C-alpha cells in the first residue's frame, strides 16, 4: 500500500494522543483555561507540522504543500463549528468541565465520518469529472452567502430537525446536564442532555463536512493527504475551541476571510482544467487571507470597538 510507512506513523501518533486524552486527561473532567488550551492547540499544530515535514522528506514539496494547504483550510473552516458548539453548549447548559467530554466523542465520530465523506468524494470526482464544476460552484455560492451573512444572526436550535426528532423518540432526563450520557430514572434508563448535545454536535459536523470536504478536494484528490490533514485539524479542534471560544465575537473579519477562501477554492476547482493554480500560490492565498482577516479583526477590536465602548 502506498505510503504505508507514513500511515503507520500517522496511526501511532493519533492513537497515542487519543489514548493519553481518554486515559489521563479525561479521567477527572475539569474546566480548561485559555492558557492550557493554547498550549494544547500549539502541541497539535506542532504535531501536524512535524508530520508535514515527514511528508516533505518522504514525498517532496508538492504533496507537503497539499497537506499544509488542506490543514490550514480545515482549521479555518472549523471556526464556524466553534461558534455553533458555543450555542449548543449554552442551550443545554453544559458546564465547561463536561464540554470537553462531549467534544472528545464528537470529534472521534467526526474522524470516522470524514473518512466516509473523503472516500466517497474522491470516487465521485474520479469517475464523474463534471462534478468538480458543481462542487466548485457550490463553494463559490457558499462563500458569497457567508460573506453577506448577518454577523449577529443566532442559531435557533428549537428549529433543528435532529434535536426535535431525538427528543421525540429518545427518552431524555429533565434533570440538568451532568457528566453521564445515560442515567436511571424511575427504574428506566434514559438519555441525558449531555447525550443529546453530542448527537446535535455530531450531526452538525456532518453538515460542515459538506463545505470542508469539497474544499479539500479542490486542493488534492490524494486520499492519504486528504484524510491525514483533516484528522490533524479535527483532533486539534477541541483545544482550539477552548482557546478561542471567548474571543470569537472579536474576530469580526474572520467570517469575511473564510468566505473569500471558499470563493477562491471554488474558483480553483472550476478553472482547474483550463488554468492550474500552483500549490505555493494556493497556500499563499489561504494563509495570507487568514493572516489579514485576523490582523484586521484585532485592529478593529482594539481601536474601533474599544472606542465605541468609551463613548
């Protein structure tokens, strides 16, 4: 099997980190502070960069560039997930100490579902090349829709179909969310709000994959690069959540940056057969847009929003 050595390294790193997380860090759930979350995010980022360096040494700059571009794109798009996760946790009144447990199992499920989406996507575009144009047009449309979306628009979970169906067919405890997914009430085993939150988060990630997987397919159709870059980004999402959840409202221009990345990647997918955009150029655009949108958001938060608060 191609890349079998890298697959072994990848599996060893991921399984070791998840075993450490589940066996040690999850043993006594507690609230994660911003400083600790930043260190964890940095650790996952360094692991991804280290694996990227291994790909560069093994397969060269082209494949390494594809991995890094996919990784950065997935990390950027995952910010939207974080915003929705915040709404979900507030809706179910889940404490910070128990949020990491939900995110762990939710992300574990996402690792499985992304594999299915990626394999299906690669098979689709390899057998029906015209689908590249449809996926590209979808990304461009999504990008423009995101650009003009209302920043203050709230996610209404009461209208969430998965939540309504779950509440209808699954007996749920009326007690506040604790640390267990199931409890026994009146001699019957019932689900807790913690489990319902996990189900909503899992299905939400599946919906987000509809954007992120086509975006990754526009960069490469290499199954190994697609899956490994996605998994590294997904596994770092939980730490990223606790690191930036409190400052997302101040990242005013990040949404616009994400929209421009989607439009660029969609255009790249549409034009690929007529005009090929090099991997260094793609990486430069994705990284550059992210940096500019974050810096612009910081400047706005420091001067414009601070000035409004002083008035």
